[in-house]
């Protein structure tokens, strides 16, 4: 049992998982809410380099650090959430795992695939836990669609293909000087940022792990990273199961975040995060529609259920922490591996032309 000061009072922390949060950017608020709503977790410490007086006021009463190693070294902290830019993830994760702390890391995991492999191996070696957090995999629409797809497969139908169409104007969410456009920090553009989310959904709804076969990336002279992508995939378990990812980060029309899964029977199940509809089409022309409604307090300023997703991430991470056989969560490296293998194909093509 540890003690922490909150204002003038001192209370005993009885939570099983005492969380230290590294990074206080926009996404951190969703993690905080998820931690607050889980009975087995408690936020006890936070860290932000270059912290402002406003940061300290907001988290008054919590252990406050400006150096991430100091937070991880805190003996009260036994679990760490890393919500910093991707270029920092691997060093923080490996250090925390080396001290047998449990770790939750915001996507994308790191700048290289080897770093992800190494950290996963370290978690297994030390028998602690590493949780790769892909928030779209826990969107309410994802989870409802997952149930539909799993039931259809259980009834004997077979998935034959999938298609992802993600079209958005990223400038609505990030300023021109955001680190998300800097490859040395973000690791890439639309593919590594939102593409990895899409692939986590594909895996989570039952398609399973896929790897790229062909990759085309689109660039714009105003940006250092790719702003569009088209990737073809094949399943690692069933070569006949194929898929496609189509992305556009500078789309100026209505947003489209649609994933379609097709079955041998001729049935297709599609879901669009932008509209909130799950649509099932049958070979006889019948169409079923389901509108997935989220409470207004579960949505962020862009109208997406981010809060709901991160509540589910914390709940799922805790479930994994409680099961000693899972030292890396089931989704784990998979979606990130798919994305990084896509970049490898592009890099090999570029090198062959030199």
C-alpha cells in the first residue's frame, strides 16, 4: 500500500495497478478517464517535460515529474501509460519493462518494427506485460460488428475479402506545425498514424493478421510524409483471403471511414465510423441497417467516441494484466507489423531504382 497527497489530505492507494502517465497532450485525457473508471487502476503520478503552471495545477496532488525515468523509477508506480510522440516510445517502454513495470503504449508503437519486436520479447522474458493500445479496435462500432462477423463465421460462413476506405482532412485535427507531419518523430504519415488503426480493426473483427503484397504511397510537396496510400493485402493464414486499404489524408469532401468485410455466401458487412451505420447486404438484395448511437458525453469535439474507446482499452489492458499467460496483448505487434512491412516494400522499390 502506498500513500499519495491530494491537496491537504493523504489517502492510501489500494488499487491493484498504480498508474504513472507519461505525456499530458490531447490524448492523455482519454487515458485518465479510462483509469478513473476502472476499479483496479488509480492514477498516482504524471510526467511532462516542459510542464506549465497549468499542468501542475490540473494534476495538483499527484506525483508530478518532468523526467520520464524519474516517474518510472517511482516505487509507488507499478504500471505505466506512455502517451508521448512515437519517437520516444521504445526507450520508455524498454526501460519500464526492464524494471518489471506493466506498460500501455499509445499507437503507433515506435519508429521501427525491430523496436516493437524487442520490447515484446523483453516483456515475455521478464514476465511482465506490454499492451499495444489501438483505440479504433475498441470503438463501439468495431465491437458490435465483431460480434456480427464472429456469429456468421461460427454459423459456417467464411470471410473472403475486406476493404478499408479512410478519407479525411487531417488538417481539421492537426496544425501545420504538428509533429505528426515530421517523419523523425511520427515515423511516417497517414499509413502509420490512421492506417495502423484501420488494420487493428481488421484484425479485431475476425479477419486476422494480414501482410502487404503491393503498396503505393502518395506525397504532397507541402508535407514530409505520405498523405495518401493504397495497399493490397493477403492473409497470413488463408492466401485466398485478400484485402485493400485506401487512404487520403487531404480529402476535402465528407469524411469516410468505412470497412467492408465480404463472405463466401455473398453477404457483406460494412461499417462507417463517419456515419455511425453498420450495413449488412444479402445476395437476395435485402439490406439491414443498424445505427450505433453513442451518448453525447462519450464523444470528443470531433464527434468520435474516443472516450469510449479508451475506457475499453484500460478495461482490456487490466484483463490482460490479470491473466499471467498474456504478457503481450492478443493484437500486440500485429497491426504495427503490417504497416511497417508496407513501408519496407516501398523502401525496397526506392532502393532498386537508385
